[in-house]
């Protein structure tokens, strides 16, 4: 049955005003004032008093878990769909981390397909931290062209766990994601984990300045580990690149403050994204550097930081939500995602006036209603079971 959302304060994320939204199947069919549906069977959802935004995109998340920091027993488990829905995440990009041995690309692909079957949208990166790359079909190019869910490649630099790829090796990988994207109709990105070593992101700036490689294919993440690294990231953003600020993990300052600092230094909000690094293995250390606690990186910090930007820092709703909607959609070339517009996927989040998440629709299907999860996997308990 078709659905119509009535009387919503719609942020696309730009403010559209009080509108009705007509949904058919998984798509948005119409947006307007007082849409007439008297001649068709339609479910009416009254959103009076609610703010409606696009569903959120988390472009860096460990769907199948991540390698442990204290041997096998500390490896993190797979994520569940209910964890994502609880924070409004309706689109994810999964990847491997340091562990390309006990965690496999085949397992990641299966998880991505499973999340799709459960009702959200999921994509993945091929390879992992290291170089040479690990792939499913023999090369990054082949994975990009022939595997539907692969939209880019993962690698790490400036980290003691990385393989220290050279400029030439990175250029070869960039060529593969670029050509693979052209051939398969995908955007094609090289998603680059940044560690805290002194080399920072020098090599990435050289790729842009020296070799003039198209910056849109270079996707650095964890840019806020150190102040020095983040200053370089701001330079990268000013050159037209998209920088990804991790809301979880090690950082020199709170993520929302990183955004404010970047804006103060002249970067555009349109060149920044949030991602959670969710489900990665994290460690709390005492004053002597000894690990005293292990925990999973939260998956809900993207939304929490956006709300802080609105409620405490005074940023406009439209600009704040760009960080987890239109900007990551553009970075991943998912142009049917991240906005409320005709023909886009019907991914929607509903908030009350205090920005409490109340309802979630993903691909046209109700996932959360009145703060209760109504769609979960077959091993979970939720309100519709």
C-alpha cells in the first residue's frame, strides 16, 4: 500500500516547509502541500509537530565486527539492524579493518546482502588495511565492475599497522577504482584510513597537487586524530575534497568542535562528513597505558554530534544534517540517497521538537514507530514479534 506523510516540517536537508510526502514502493513519488489521494488506497501517517529528515548514511562502519586488541577473544561481533535503526541509520558502507585474515570479504558481502534483505541499504569496500590488496575476484577493478555492492577500496596510511604504500601504488589503486567506477556506473572511491604518524596525509596532498588526480576519488577518514593532521585535512577540503570526521575512536577534540574549527578556518560544510567507525574494537587505558576495558565503538554518535551542533552550537538544521545525509551520499555517488526529493529512496527520520528520534522509514518500510523498533532480524525481539 502507498503511504502519505501529512503535515511534516520537511528538511531535505534544506528546509522545504510544511509538506506532504507521497511514498510508493521504496520511492518518493511526490512532495507538496495537501497532496490529494482520495482516489487511491493509501496509508496516512500524520506527522504534525514532527521534523522529517532524510535517513542517515554511515559511510565507515564495521558490519561484521573488527579485530580485537587483546587476541581472539576480544574480536567484536557482527552488528544488528536494530542498532542501526535506533539511531536513524538507513544506509551503511561496511569494510574490513586491520583484520583481513579472520574476517573475509565474502563474509562482509553476505552481511551487506543480509542487511538489504532486512530493509536498509548497504554497500561495501573491497580489500582492507594492507597492501597488496585482498579482493574476491582477483583485482580491485574486477570487484568494482562485477560485484554489485562494491563501490570502492579500503587502504591505510600513516599508521604503524599499515603497509606504507608508495605514491605509485596508491595511484594504481586510484586508477582501478576510477576505471571500475566508470565501467560499472559507480562513483569509485579509495577510502583511506589515516593513523596518527608524523607522515599525516602528505602523500594524499601530493597525489592531488603533483599528479592532479581527481580529488573526488580520494576519501580520507579519521582526519581528526591529531590537530596537525586535521589542519592538513582542512587544506584538502579547501582543494575540493571530502573529509570524513570520525565520531568514535581517537580524536584531538570532540567531533562537533572539529567541524566548527574547520568552518572557522575557511572550509565549507559541504566538504565534511561524519562517520561512526562503529563496532570497531576500542580500549580504555589507565594513566600507565594499560588496557583496563574493552568496548565496541558506538554506532549512534553521528546523530548525537549533529544534534549538539544544532542545539548547543547554533548551527542551522539544514547544515548540520548535511554531515550525515547529502554529503556522504555525494561522496559515495549514491545520488538516490541523502535527500528528500522526487524519485529518491524513501528513507526518512522523524523527530519531535526536542530532536528525539520517534520514527524511521527505510526504503518505504516502517522500521521504527513511536520510538519502538518494529523491524529487526530473525534472532532479535522487537515490537512486531
